[in-house]
């Protein structure tokens, strides 16, 4: 167990969600910054097992290896010490530092900054991704059931406020997209923002957590403050189960519990004015989200984003092959052979097929397009990645669906079993 609270919090998240590569990269960076290169190398190995060609992890691996070998030595340590001493004021390390008081003293002339692991200030907007998406739900291939659910639970009430008022409904609160990994939850959320003509503000857990006591809660408060100022805005929390993990599972992490409490406060319609802020969360494991986050006024609507249907698979394959030389590829035939594959799996098939064609082109010295035999070879090398998720989901449906929260998931799994 580490004595660094931020690393401890991040490792707690990784224990529950080992597939969160951005969080693991943050852990590696923090360990490397503290000179704990052996531990960082261990995390690099795990990260590269997930994504063997990740350039950021590879660079961190080289950095840690060089440091352990003595090549980086004293110069790296001196540079880090110099940067840290210049960027961090003594008061900032005090666990009782009053961020709210500091903000009031500075006022609105300089907006409070987010802080990275070296406490170097970021300007507003540097945390997360802030954009105005051009795509809409018309750009999302297939997934008609998801589109209908979004229209009913969010888009309809926003576009027809008087009708929504007459029927006693509204778009307030949050919408939770859940389903297997790699099935387009982020893409769908971005398309919703485009549909509404709203800003899209994407936040990951690494954008929030900070090792100073109280700073994570402050960062979260600033995220909501910025979203309210930029309304209309879709505020998107990716992997919300990592940030809003069940507090009963966080007994040894008081800092992360406080962050969950702050998220509850910011989403509470009784204490926060989120008019024009449409909050969407995405998770692979909704059963790990704190139950208080799924009460009315918070993430009180859930939409299953399941495996892509045939039309969606064709759209995904076309997208990943559009800028590559291709010849004689029957997308419908490929879609028919990839029923259990996620969007990420389909992207990997296209990538592998392209690599095969490129390797052949290198051998012959002439460009050869990607063909169906390349796709077939890539299919033989790629297995659906969502099997473990469906096993977990099956247990939830059978043993933890007393309140009917996962009836939609249960119905979907019955259709899969009947095929």
C-alpha cells in the first residue's frame, strides 16, 4: 500500500476496473515523477499488455528504464526538483489549504486553474475535451433502439419543454449509457451534443483526482461551474463507475469517498442549478456505480448501448476502411460474420487486415489493396473481447436485478441466447 493518497486512490480504481488505461497511465506518470521507477515499470508492463503500441506508455517505459540504468540520473532529478519548487507554493502542500478562499481573493479576473501532477496551472478548458461536435445521431449507423431511448428520455423533453411540463417530465438529472466496452458510448454522447447544438465537455477520472486533500472535490466543482457557464452543454463523464464508485467499497479511501459526495452534491437538483447542462455518464459496470448516484435527479435514466447491430457493423467497418486502399471487400458479408464483435474489435480487424496488406506490399515493392482474404485472416486472429463482460452481466441479471434496473439488459441477453 502506498503512502501517497492520490496513487492509492487511483490504484483502488484500477483494482476494480483494470481496463482503464488512461488511469493506469496517470499512475505511471505519478510514480515516475516520484522516482519510483521500478513500480512504474511494472505498471508499464500491464499497460502494454492492454495496448502494445501505445506511444505514451512506450515513452514512459523508456524513461523509467533509463532512470533505473542511471542514464537519466542526477539531471532528471534536478530538473524535476527545479520544476516542482518553482510551481508549488508552500501553502499548497498544506492539507488545510482553502481553495475557495483563494478563488474569492483572485476573483473573476483570473479564472481558477486546474492542476496537473506537477501543480502547473492549466487554463480553463485544458482539462477534458471541450468542443462543438458536428456529428448528429444521423451519423450513428444502426442502433435504432438506442436512438429511440435517447429521444424519449432526453432529446424529446429538451425539444418540447411545454409538452414535457404538461406530462410532468424534464431533461434534468443525468443519463447513464452502459454496456460492453468498445461499443461507442462516447461516440453516442458526442452525437447527442451535436443533435442539441450544445458544447461537449468530456471528463475522465484522471482529470479530477489530485493528491492534495480537497483538490479533487474542487476540480469537480470547477468542472460543473465551467459547464454551467458554457451552457447549453453536454457534460460527459467517461467511466463514471471509477469516479462514482460505491462508497461502501471505499472504506479505506476517504478522499475518494469525499469526491463521490461532491459529485452527488453537484448533480442534486435541489442544491445546484444545472439548467442547460445535460449530464451523461458512461460505464461498462453500472452495478458498481454508487446507488445514490442513480436516484431521481441524478443518473436516473439508463440506456443500454449493446453490441453493434448489422447496420452499425457495416457503418463501423466502412469508417475504418475509408482512407485505405481496398478492393473487393463485401462489408455486408463481413458484418454477417462478426455478430458478437464490439466496435473496437471491428476496428482491430480493419487494422490487422491493413497491416497484412502493407506487409505484402513491402515484400513485393508495390502497393496492394486490402482484400477479403486479408479480412478473413484478421478475423481468424481476432476474437470477440466482450465475453467476460457478458458473464458478469449474466450474474447481475440473474442475481441482482430485484428492482428491475436491468430488465432491458435481461431482454437483450435473452435475444442473444435465442439466436
